[in-house]
C-alpha cells in the first residue's frame, strides 16, 4: 500500500501485514495543553524546527517518570508542525528489525519524518537495538537527512543497569574508564544527541494541570482539588496522565463532584 503523504500526517508500522497503516484519527493534544514541561517543549520544538528547515538536528531521547508527557509532547509536535512538512512513523520496539527497510523507503521523499519509538527499552540479551543503532548513526552509508528518531523511555540508558557492572569502572590517569558492559549500554543512548528528562510534577503543578483541564468548571475549586488529590493517591501517581484520567472520570457529568 502506497501512502499519500500529502494527506497523511502519521502512519504505524504493521509487521504482520508488512505495511504502514495511515493514521486517520490523530490525538488532538496541543503544545499549550502540556503544562510543567516548558523547557522540554522548547528544546524539542527548536530541534524540530531546525530539522524542518534542513539544518542539523539531533535524534531525541525523552526519558523519565511515567505519565509526565513524553509521548504527548511528540504527538503535539505533529499537530503544530504537520502543515510544515513534518510526518511521524510509529514503530514498536519489537519491530525494529524492519526499521532499516522502512527508512530506505522514505529517504528520497520530500517530507521530514520522525520515527517515533514509544516506551523504548531493552532487556538483557536482546539484540534488536542494533538495528536502531545503524539508523541513528548509519553504517557505511550516512543516515538520511529527512529522518530523525524520537524515542521515549523510563530508562535513561534504555537498558537495565546492574550495580555489579560498576565494579569494572577504573580510574586511569585521573580519567574514569567504564567496563565493557557499561560501555556497550552507554553507546546506544549516546547516539541520541538530545536528552530530555521528565520528572513527576509537584502537587502545585499537578493541581495546575487539573485547573487547566477543568477551565470551564464553576463549582468549588477547593473541593475539586481535594478530589483530584484523592484520585492521584489511588493511582499512586501525581502526573499529567493522572490529572487527565481524573478529568475523564467526571467530565461532562451533571454532578462532577
């Protein structure tokens, strides 16, 4: 199936059918909807603008706590920059073996593609990250100028780190030298030129997100905040995701509280 990228802003790789499925219902999240991550938004937007302008830009790794807006930030970029030629292809970690072929198919196209890998991490013994490495920095052939990788992960280095691996670290002539196991793990994350870290919001930031979602609410704000805090406690997570789930649980009801 050939995609009409003039009318398609995003596609998802479906390996069993060996094709890119066009996305018809995009998440409508906007950059202004994402609160408490202004520095991360600015950094990724600037990198994306450079990419769209044909200037040097970096592959990006967004890492940190769950529910803090990593994936939403990438989705929001598409809504802001889709009309400027940005396109997104989402691929699952388990399908990275197909990534070089996908990139081959788009490298000559006039649009600018972000390959989106959500919740990316690798366990001990997995080798699929090697396909990602070749696309990030190329092999004998340079990576295409119209493609970047934006990945999200809960792990800073994408792979599990063991305390025992640090025993091989040595100090040589005043410089820190890592053991082979650590070097192998760092080599993947190092291929991302832009690292953006995400942390759980403070209570004040969490309630600010709630207020943004309930901007038209005319009831008792103190009671709303109390219910929002209680909801976060049941989820063991005070995050933007928890705030949105709280909103979805009671929005548009006759008796919101």
